[in-house]
RNA sequence: GUCCCCGUCGUCCAGAGGCCCAGGACGUGGCCCUUUCAAGGCUAAAACACGGGUUCGAAUCCCGUCGGGGACGCCA
C-alpha cells in the first residue's frame, strides 16, 4: 500500500489539509504502507518556497513523518512537480499522437466570456469544444506561427464514469456534464488533473485519499487513466471540516492553520488526536489514544461521510489531557518561549533555573488548557514587591503574624514548611479556614485567586533564592509579608 | 442553473433490520471535593430532518421532499 499527501505550497497548512495528511499517515502506519509527501507546485503564481518549508515543518511538528518525498528522497522522485516536467511532456505528446488530446487556441478572455454567458443563461459552464475538431494539420500550422495553445483531453460523449469510493461507495458521473479539461497550459506547465494522474501512476500510489472537493475531479482523472491504459488507484474522499456556522473553516472563525494552533500553545499530540476524531472513531468508546494506537485501529471504511465541525473546546480538552501526561523537561522546554514573552524568563536559563521550572510547571499544567496559561499561573511568583493587594478581611493581622514568623529568614521551600508556618499564623491570629488562607494568599500572591498555595508558595521561595538562574527577580515570601505588614499597619 | 456528496443530542462519534423508549465524548446545568480560580469525580437535560414505502419488525434498506456542502478555472 502506498499513499500520498500532495499539498500545493501556496500558504500555511490548513487544519483540514492536516487532517487529510493525518488520515493518509494513519492508514500507511497502520497497514505497514508507505507514506509519500509530494509537492504540487504547478501554480507558479502562488507557489512559494516559504510555504513549502512551512508545510514541511508543520507536518514534522505533528509527527507525520513521510517515508518518501521532498527532503527525504525515495525511488520514485523527484517529488516536486516542477522537477518532473519531462514526465508530463512525454505523456502529453502521447495523447496528442493518439488523438486523445488536442490543442486549443481559445484565449482565456474568450473562455471567460463564454463561461459568464452560460452561467447567465442558467446553463452549466462547460468548455464548448471550439477547437475539438480542428485538424492536426491546422493546429500544427497555428502552433508554428507561435500562437499560444493549451492541450485538452477529449472527453468521450455520452458515457458513464463510475468508481467505488472507499468511504462512500459507488459514485457515478455522466461524461456529458464534463467539459474537456485543460491538461497542459499554454506555458507548457501541466494542470492539476494531468499531473496528479501521471505522478500517482509513476509513484505507484495505490490509495488516493483526499478532500471531498476533489470528488468531481475524479471522473476526469479516471478518463486520463483510461487514455493511458493505466489502472486507477482506489479513491477515498474525506468530508470537509467546517466552522461552527457550517461554512468552510476560514480565518473569520479564528485559527485555521496548524501553525496558529501551535503558537496558541496546543501540543502536537493533542491536535493529532483531536483531528483524528473528526470523521472517525477509534471505537470502544475511547477517544484519547496515542498516534500509533490510532493508526493500529484506523480503517478507511469506518470514516464518516458527513462534514465535521471544528470544535476548539474539544481540542482544548484533548490538550489538557496531553499537558498532564507531558514530562517535566519537555513541559519546561515547551513553556519557555511563552514565559519569555511575559518577561518571566529574562536571561539564559541556568541548570538551577531549569530545575525550578521542571519542578513547578507540572503542578501548574494540571489545571490549564494551553501553554501560555502556564505564564498566567506563574504570575504570582513574579509579583512586583509592594504591588497593591486585593482587599480581604484579616489582611493586617495575618500580614503581621506572617512577617513575624518569617522574620528570621525562614524559607517556605516545601509544602510541609508552609503548612507549619500557616499553622503558627493560625495560632497567632486565631483565624482559620478561609479566613486564614485567603489573606495568606493575597499577601503572598497579590490576588484572591490562583494556583494552590501548596504549589505556588514553595515555588516563590525556591525561586527567590535562585541567583543568575535566568528568571526575573522574585521577592521572597518574607519580603512580601513584611512589606504587606508595613503597608497595612 | 447543472452535476456530485451528505443528513443520529448544540458539537464530534457509536449504531452495518430485532441487543436502541438509541450509547460515549466535548460543551451546558446540578452535586461532590476544596484554604481561592481552576482541575478532577459523580449526575442531569439533550438527537434518529420530514413524508412515503419494503418488512412480523427500520436510526439502520428503497423512493421523494427539504436542508447543508462540494464541483463546474490555462487553482489545486
């Protein structure tokens, strides 16, 4: 089994395309097949090297490594269409020689006018066949005169073209609704329908898995396979991913590209897992599974027929799950850039600084949706000394008691020490429960809400004793308490 | 306009003629946990688009209607 993902490098990797890539990958991985990455860069106006690089990077980020293709090579390359021009030219010549293709001299303007007129008359827009019956000799003369021409496929009249879609079943088209498609543009660059067929054939692709928007291209491609005498691969068309308003997922719905989700702080395994759940189910009422297990269970036959709506809430849920599974060192690595933009990390991180992060982050990650929110949870650590405190009953008494308890420089470096001190503050103030802990929270963290005190308090005092760790300045609990006691006195 | 695809809770899926007065998950409500906000646990409400068939029996098969999407390009 050989499958391929064949993006055109004309922009970022859209999550819909990412899902197509994923389904190809799942199938190949699950069945021991080969996953190919081919770049369809025949649109010279819009294709860019930057887009190609971005797509390649995003696929790698998602962990969808390909076995053959751009950057990794393989036995059926090159894997970039603009590097395969010779292959297309040979095939085009063959079609012309056999009369299965013909030159068309109609100008783009003329075709455009024709199309508009047909639409206005409520007719299906379709190439009228103006040049269809021109003799090869006439065509040769006009070409010799330097007239620009495209090559079109001669679509047979009054025939059915059918294929069995692996996800949908039998799909039938009538050739009368298909206009002769352009195979080769006037500049000699192949058009999509032509290049895919040749490449899929030459790369020995066995299963073409792509978006539903390609379903109406399929009969044209099948006709081409027939013209060449090739056996068509199996086709599987995936339904599209829509926005909450059932319109195609676009920027006005928010993030649409893999890159954006990555920057928003989603983990690749969460995106992958969530995307797999749109239009497919691993079964057994299970949803959150590692990619290799998804691959093991994946069957094209079980893919849903109807469009799916992208639900960021559910993505966030998956992300929460994977954030909790994330190893401390990776978590620290992932969080670092977000902490840096917030000014929480200011220099090169020392080993001690990194150790501090790895110690404190997992606790914070347990209650957060996305990476940047880790910085929100850490805000309390980097509280500006003397910053205004939220009002809370009992503040002056508790501040005084806390300051007294910490006066000898005791550091609340772990949960037990903190609890012991809290207990003595309790004795001094005779406050308890919320009446005690709320003021402590406000004095030490500045706010009435935030991470658990058992987590955040030790994090503060451990960081306060770190020097040249790369972290922003951290005031110790002692400093906080004495300052607060003074302010509130 | 023509052709093609699709139609189970708000959303994503399960369901391949009786196991379904329809199951799970996200979200929503409630309760619990709790020194806060969350997180977590439990729980509730919530759907077979409509109309005809076929059948002893239909969410499951057929037809039609309606609704949604896609395609009709020298874009892919």
